[in-house]
């Protein structure tokens, strides 16, 4: 099984930056090694070109995985003033891959 992370370009974090951050984080590295792959056309988010893919080395709880992704995105991004929070949603593909989609929720003020 693998985890596929789709990062909205509006986060200010590229898939390459997230994969690099993943590889230097001890907890993330213990889950599996991150690579960047081309995104299938129209996959997950409009305008998405690349995905971060992590073949799972260990079984990991969904909540733990989402927290690791959220922490790494927060650490890597250049935070615009109107951004209030990193949002994570997850699902699965028909092939059994776990999909994590990273977006930003916008402040309403």
C-alpha cells in the first residue's frame, strides 16, 4: 500500500519541498520514503502536476499520518496573511492507495 499526497498549489508548498521535508523528518521517514511522481491528468485537485508518493514501510494510523503531513506542510509553507489553517482530507483509490489531500482554509475576515 502507498500513500499519495496531493498538495494544493495554493499552500505555497511544492510536492518537492514536502518530499524533502518528509525525508529529513525522523517520524515521517519511519513511515516510508517519499518520492515525487507526475499526477494523472485531472487527479485530486485542479492544476495539480505532481504528487508525493510514500510506499508504506509500516502500518500507520490514519490520524498519525494526517498529523505528520499537516506538521510538515506548516513547517514548509510561506504563510500568506489570509490563510488560517491547513486542511487535510483523505480517502482511498480503487487500487488501494490511501489519498491525502492538503488544502488551506481561508479566513473569513
